[in-house]
């Protein structure tokens, strides 16, 4: 585990495993109000065959709570900064949820740096333009008041996999929500809402893997984006919700390993 000053922010990262000949490292980027924890089960399974880079974006986990920079563009620039710090010319990028939005920015603005793109339960390429701002204010109020019981009740009510999502897991997620910076909590939500790159997906010719959960409310949007990506493969897990890597770590690690070593199948 280490920290580096990247674009003026002290960011946490960790490199595990070692790259095999002919394979680039795999960056694993978490989602909104989350951290490395959401990728850890997959990272542990991949590290014996690949070099895996975990990082936490500014405002979350062990990274600095900066005064500004809470946009998808800045998060993407920070990924490039960590890659530069590690001396990596090219890499595979895997982003979960908001991290998928970061992946879209990377693929469009830094295509020369990516070998492959992995989008797992990604924020839609056209964002959430019709989202109700009152819902964010409600969540912000729960966070501000540290209303753990209400949040815990919400998680319990929407639980997809009670065999792996217990109260300890939900409390951990609530701790992450309480622990992120105000800038990340508000700026990250705005960045996801305002993302609008759907009309540019046809220009992403990188080999791309779309991973989704059949019980995730984002599945329809993920399928729409998959159809617009010209060089993409699709994997939908039948017993997964939004936290796909937590619900199906063996399957996610296996499909990433196959995609990185063999690429997408051709129809």
C-alpha cells in the first residue's frame, strides 16, 4: 500500500501480483461513495495471474479529501496520474458504477493509454438527466445526521443476496458514505447525473467488456450502452445486483481473466 501526490492530491493505491508477458496491468476503480473494498474479492482472485492496481479516488477511503476536483474528468486524470507514477504506458481499466463513467472518459480522452476497457454495473453513458434532486438532498440529510438506522433499513429492504450481504456489510457501506468528503458526495452525484457521452460510444473501438447484474436497476441502461459499443462483449450474472464483485467474485474474476487473455468473442 502506498500514497502518491497526483494532480495536487494525496491518493492511495496498491499494486498486487505481477503482469504476465504480453499483458498489461489491470486498474480496478470503485464507484460512488465506495472504496477498494468493493473490488477486493476480485483483486484477490486475479492477483495470482495478473498485476492488479487498486486505487481510491480523491475524497474517499485513504485518499485526500481535497477542496475541489470532484468530476469524472478529474477522476480520469488522476487514474492517468497514478499510471504515470507507476511508469505504466498502457493498462486495462475496470470501473464499477461511477468508475464506469470514469472509464468512458478515459476511453474517449486517453484512448492511447488503454489496452482494454471493463465497465461493471456502470453509470449510464447518458447519465441520470431525469433524476430528482430531492432524492440527493434526502440522502445528504441522512448522511449529515448520521442516521444509520434509516440507511440500514433501506439496504435491508433492497438486499439482493442475503447470503453475502449481512448487516456487517451494510454497516461497512454506511461507514463509507459517512466517511467520504462533501465534495465527493455532492460532486460525484452531479458528475454522474450530467454524464452525456452516449452519442460518442461508436468511437470507442477498444476491446470492451460490459459486466452487469440481472437484479441491478441499471441493467437496461447497461444493455443499451453495450449495443452502442462496437467492440464489446457482455456478461450478465443472474444472481447479482449492483455490487456484482461482492455477489459473484469468482465469476467476475474469471470473466475478466478470460477477456484480458483472449479478448471479446466475435459473432
